[in-house]
């Protein structure tokens, strides 16, 4: 139900005008609270990102002389042995891509299910909007990839096992979401 332009006080319960939050948008438009909250969260996140970049930025200084670059001599056999150990396992990149795709499908099916009236089963996301869920999924995906990237340099099998386990768990969640969507 939408308020007509110029109608005073005609709005769905809980909906607010955007100009009650800021001076953007049409004055006769009404938005549900989750959109207003999502815009507010997005602006807060953007502000934190700007502050983090400003805090971590370091000024550049001109150098007086060219820096000293030491030369290192390495035995060819040692170099080749080191190069073979430092190669990323070929299975990791496809596992990273699969993790990203599974998290995206999970988010899509969860949002679709919530729109159809299903309740969110994950207690972390109950009562949250889609923006919070998408941000959490992005952080989760990035964290698991970052962990595997750090890990493979010391233990290649463990890095692959972490990504396989993560993909199996996310696949089970996606399968459950599809079963739930088909139940109605």
C-alpha cells in the first residue's frame, strides 16, 4: 500500500519518509524501515572505511639517494627447490571460486525464502536485513580464502582441507535452502 502524492499521514505502519533521515529523495515517498536501516548501515560502513583509509595512510617522502639493493647469489638447485615449494596448489583457486559462488547462491536463496515468508534459521541473521547478511557472507568468504592463502605456504594439504570443508558446509546450507523453497 503506497501513499498518494500530497496525502498527509497516509502511510503503511512503520514506514518513514527519507527526509526524516536525510534531505535526499522525494518528500512524498515512503520507505519500509529495513530500507532506511540499510541506508543508515551503508553510510556508517562507508564512514568507517574512509576513517580506516585515512588512519592507515602514510605520507610519502622524497629520498635523497637511491636505496642500496644488495645482491644475493643462490645455487640453482636450491632456487628450483624453493620455487616448487612456493607454488600454490592448483586445487585452491577453483575451491575459492566455488566458495564465492556457493555463498552467493546461499544469500540469494535465503533472501528469496524470507520474501516467501520462511523464517531464517540462522540465529545470527534473525531480525537482520539483507545488507547485514550479504556483508557477513562477504567477510566469511574473504576470511576463509585469506586463511587458506596464509596456510598453504606452510601446510598445503591443510589449506585444501579447510576449503573443501568450507565448501561442503556451504553446499549443505544451499541444499537445505532449496528444499525449503520447494516446500511451499
